[in-house]
C-alpha cells in the first residue's frame, strides 16, 4: 500500500538517474572525441615530417657517400 503512494517520487529519482547517466556518457564521448582529434593531428604531423626526410633521401645518401 505504501508503495502505491510513492510511485511519483520513484519516477523523479529514476528520471534524475537517467539524465545524470546521459550527461556522463555525453561527457565521456566528448572527451574521447577530443583526444582522438588530437591523436589524428599528431599522426598527420609525424607523417609530414617523415615525408620531408623521404623527399631529401637523395641528398642524405650523397652526403653519407661523400663523407
């Protein structure tokens, strides 16, 4: 009998928990998305730096041979 009187208050608690979990999941998603973007930009920078050395491979080879 007492449970029937408290159904409305349980709905409020469940709603608060669901909204809180939604915000937590959204925060985790946004943080992981920001980290992934940072990793991708780092990978692009590393790739560009290696490509610069690959473009100069002939110069480096000649330098090492004539050394």
